[in-house]
């Protein structure tokens, strides 16, 4: 007893201590769990922006941006023949009111083309107050979820203020929050009452042991009375007739009802934004130094534009490695997904128009490890991929290349 | 039967014995209700799943095919026990009612209060009329064959018209994004489900749309045929469980 007392006392103290420890809730959507080669070489997001991150219930917020569908799509990942641009939320704390791909509104899924460029916009409306970590992301059929950059949204106000009214083709205004609810409850109660009546008809009399004994004694005829049979006949005929009548009444009430819509939207890519041919980048070699957490990319740049260009950024899997020598990049310092000094070049001189130069780019930051991108070297498909941004400071232009190469690990 | 009692010597329970037998009835009823709420609901959620969860999965083809086919399983098994051993024609109705209790509890607490979905987006379907027909037909015919063929078929054929008064209104057309959607589709678009992209819906797919655009009757009759086969299969599963091998004296 004494031993048990000590055990319980210790358990109680442990629980008390643990209950005083700070608790933190999960704040991510498992985006780092997906293999890096999928995150790097499928949907390559860029220029993603939210209209605001603080708003109230019933107010709208939009997220817009661009993405390139990598040419070097992994062979082990099914092609994006059915893709759905989604928003990761903890339930419908927001509703999606509009969604655009290349300026076209769309509601279903769409086939994306590898090598294609797209811009998107999703309009959302606050439904439940709270602070939520939200990402735009793509559901790719048979492949999984590829996350876009996440932000924290703060929704204020009262949940009761939310309203969502839409108009049917016939002009009827309906409240989506309550539409069909009372009708559904009514029919469930109606059929539930009939079921309860039938059950009570039998439950009111002695059941299991008594009936088992009577059946065992050959008194089956006493267990089912003529009145039981009459009621059963009424139910057997009446219920199907009632079902068919109610069905006909509903069919007449909604003569223009249509089946659920299941078509695939068809939206073509934009004219090339990435790998547009003005500044070509060919990746010659990629080496990842494990101890330095640095990726060295050897690329051959062919500048066919009218102005000198400089390499300003390498972005992969929503992590932005910036060249501090190029100042025209609009990212805010202090963000977790931006490495402001993460990119350096062996030759910082601008690449002149018409010049072809082989450049060694060192992309070095702890983000390779913290974002679990270094797991690439242990993957079956160990090719790195991402977007390389080149800037023409004079003309104010930006050129983007989607690059990829097999990675050679360096352990020393 | 394990212990045949001659009719001439049969004496109904009276007094304390009768009261105990009645208490036992209630005990079994309550246990059976919770057992079927839990087990049938779990079975249904894991098999019919999304077709019953979401309003935008309830299509003309798969929903009336899959739901009765899975829905007839427990009713058949429980009927085998209750009819064969007790001549109680309430197995199907009891199962379906228990399923609905479990379903409603889940929809209200898990889907609405926990995950914020409006309940009208996750209204369950009902199979009570089919269950009543199944129970009464078994009682009146006392035949596994007749109940399998006609009861199984009725269970499937009644499913869609039973639920149309609940879900027909969700099939009104709405103009959204330069295209037409049903109100049900719009629920799926507006109320965000992170793990449920539109393409994941198994709806309106297959080669059943043979006669013009009338897909539902074909699905329903296909389901009727399958239910007629599923019913005796699960009847025998129920019968296998309903052993009175250890009951020597009662």
C-alpha cells in the first residue's frame, strides 16, 4: 500500500509539473514531410501575396500569385492531369467565394501542363474568428499536396455576423448556412417516427427469453398475431406508395434540378513567363556540401536580352535565397522563408547582353536543413529544382528560369 | 433449437421469473442499441464514407449503388438473429435507426461543432422505408429467398426516391464562375475541405449511363440485383454468429 501511495504521489506531482509547462499548438501542415524533390520540381510558386492578414468575419481577403509547373516533373509523380488549387485551413473558418486561374474563374479541377505558367487569385471570406495558419496549395491527383507559402491570418468579429446568401438560376435567394436543414430534419423525424412506432409495437411485449421459449415450444403462431400481419401489410404497401408519392411531389417542385457537376475545367497556360527564351540558363552541375549546408550550382547563362543581368535569387520549395548585392528584390527582411545573404556568385559582374558565361552559384543557408531540403541526397530521385531570378537593373526587368540538376553530395 | 419443450408442458413465465425476463429484455435492447449505433455506424463510415458524409457526393450513379449495398448488410445479419431465434421482425429497422442516431451524433458534434461545417452540408441519407419493407416482408413471407429477392430489391430501389425529398433541393442550378453548378457543388467549392479536392469525388463516373441520360434507374436496379445477393450473404453471417450451442436449459 505504501509503495502504491508513493507511485501515485509521484504521478500526481509529475502531472502537476507538466500541467504548468507551456503548450504550443501545431502550426504547420506537414509541408516539410513531403519529399523535397516533389516540393522543388512540381509546382514552383512565386510572387504570392495576401491582400491583408487582418480582417473581420464577412470581410473578404484574397491571395494571389504565380506558379510555374516544372518541366523536370519527377517521373515517380503522376502528371497533373487533375489538379485543385486549395486553401489549407482548420475547417471552413473561411469560405472560398471566387477563384481565378490566368484570369478565368473556375470551380472544378484543371489539367496543368508541365512547363506552363499560371497566375492565380483566390477570394475568401471570413467565417469564424481566430488566428489561423493558412497556405494556398495544390491537390495533385495521385500525387498529394504541394504547399504554397503560408501566412497567419487574424479574423476578428463575431461568428453570428457571418452570412452567405446566393441566388439560384431561378432567382431564389438562399442562405447557404441553413438551406435545406429544416427540411432535412423534418424528413428524418418523419421516417424516424414511423421506425419508432414499428419498434415500439414489438418492444412493448415480452421479447427475448419469452419468445425464444415459445418458439422453441412450437408456439410460433402465437408470436405473430393477425393484427401484426394486418399492420405489416399496411406498412409493406403504404410505405413504398408514400415514398413514390413524396418523390413525385419533390420532382414536380424542382423540375429544373440538375445532376452534380463533375467536369474538368480547361484553362491554357499563359505565354511563357519562366524559361521565356530571353535569358537562358542551363544547369551543368549541382553539388551539395552537407557540413556547410550549401548547394553549389554551376550554370551556363546565355543573355540574349538587351541589357546586362545579374542573378538575384534562387527560390525553391517556398524558400528564397537572396543575393545581397542585388538590391531590387522586394522581400522583407526577417521572414523565416527568406535567406537574405543565402546566395553568392563566383563572379559578381553583370552578364552583358549577348554574353554567355558559366557561373558558380553558392546557395548556402541553414534552411537547407531546417526546411528538410537536404533530404534530397537520400531520396530515390535526387535532382534539385527551383527558380532562378535574374534582374536587369537598368531596364527594370526580371527574367526567371526553372532550373534542375542531379545533386552530388559532398560529405567532407 | 437447443432444448425442445413439448407444447403440452409449456408454461409461460410468471411472477418474479416474468419480471426478470422483462428486465433482461430491456438490458439486451439497450446494449443492442449501443452496439449497433457503434458498429454499424463505423462499418458505414468506413465503406460508404464520403457518399454519405457530403451533400456534393450524393450523385445519380454511385450514391444509390453503394449506399443500399452496404446498408443492407447489418440489417440482414440482425434479422437472421432476431427472426430466426425470436420471431421479432424488427432487425432491419432497429439497425437503420441505430445507424441514423450514430450518424446524427457525428454530424452535429464532429462535423459541425468540431470542424465547423454547416450541418446542411453533411445531412445523412435515410434508409428507414427500405428497412420497414424488409422487416414486414420477412415477417409476412417467413422466407429467406423471397426476402432476398424482393426485399433486397425494394431496399435498393426505394433508396433514391426516399431521399429525393431531402436532397432534391440541393440540385437546383446556380450560376457560378461562368458555369452552372448545383447548390450541392457550391457547398463543396465554398466550404473549404483541405483533404477533399473536387477531383476526389467519385461521382458521375462509369458506363452505366446507357439509356439516354437516365442514370439513376440503372444504378438503382444494379444495386437491387447486388442487394439481393448481399442480403443472403449477410443473413448467413448473422446466423453464424447467432449460435445457441451453449444454451442447454432456459
